[in-house]
C-alpha cells in the first residue's frame, strides 16, 4: 500500500508482532497444559499417601503378628480374639506395664500371659492410631488361620475390602490390609 502526501510517496509497512487473538490462544494452550500437569501432580501425591499408609499398616500388622507368635497360648488367645479388646477408645496408658527397666527384676515384676496380651493390644492400637489417619485394627480367626486387619481413613475393619476398585482407583472400603498367618 502506498500513500501520496504532497508529492512524496510513502509506503506503509506491514505490522509485525502478535495479535491479541494469538496471545489468547497461546495462553489457553498453556493453561490446559498447566492444568493437566497439576492434576497429574495431585494424583501422584494421593497415590504416595496411599502407599505410605499401606506400608505403615503392613508394618503394624507384622509387628503384632510377631508379638502374638511369642505369646500365643489359650490364656492370651482369648484376649487377642476378643472383640472388646479392639473397640472403644485407646487408653492413655497400658493396663499393666510389662516393660521392665530395672537391671535385676524380681519375680513379682513378671506379667502373666494374659497381661502380656493386654500390653500387646495396647501397644498395637496406640501405634496404629499414631501412624495412620483414623487408624484401627483387629485380630480375629479367619477360617483355619488368624487375620490381622488394619484399616484407616473411612474404612472400618468390618468393611475392609482390599480388592474394592472403581474406575481404576481404590474406593473408600479399600483403605486397609488383611494379613493372614498361622501361629
């Protein structure tokens, strides 16, 4: 395009740069990419938390299984499998302390097998409440073996279903582990 002003011919230069539409489209594409990345990060954090909770639950269950194997007899078994042992609020201190710190304890410092079972239950319930959000656990007989069920979040030990998935993700009833063992 040319423009003539008082006998001089002036050529108009074409505009270079970006239009507002191009800038908005670029921002839209960038925004979609950032949103996708943020969603990916959020899912990664959720899965990391679930993995951490699952490993803590397995650790608590394994610790309790080792305690049961050491003290498994008729007197302690009745305490371990009693539902009342696993319900209600966790006491602030153990019913009887079976931990001795004296260098030479006397005969009156030893716990009975039932008292040791109470100590084991107290320790396990305290530990699961400390390491898991809304953590709870139970010891029970499952067919011909025994089971330690550890649940957290919205899952209860009664509604625990480790295989409960919907759309590729664990549902609320899958925040738990069940470990079977033979004493």
